[in-house]
């Protein structure tokens, strides 16, 4: 009998942003905690980008980083989870 091969299936990444609500749902971590962690550099699956001189930020979490760090991947990012 031939030995069964274990093959890793790696998703196709687009570099697209994973919205924070999806990360909250997948990880169980609160939205405010994720925002603070990205701003403070404690969480390393995305970036907090300051907007101007105010305290407002935009958050960018590339699909590949999110997959590598927390194991979440949405194969159809344009559909609701």
C-alpha cells in the first residue's frame, strides 16, 4: 500500500485588507483591544496608520499576515462572514 502524502494547502493571498470585525469574530479579541494592540505595536498582524495630526488611525491588516499570525483566512473576502 502506498504511503499517504500530507500536502499543505496554502491559500492564495491578494494582499487585501481583512476588516477588523472579521478579525474580532475569528480571534475573540475585542475591537478596542485590537486597535490598541496595533497602535502600540503589541499585535503584529497589521498596521495602525495615523491620519493627520489627530488621534485618528486607519488600520490595515493584510490577509497573509492575519493568516500567518492568527490562522484566519476568508477565501471570499467580498462576501459577509
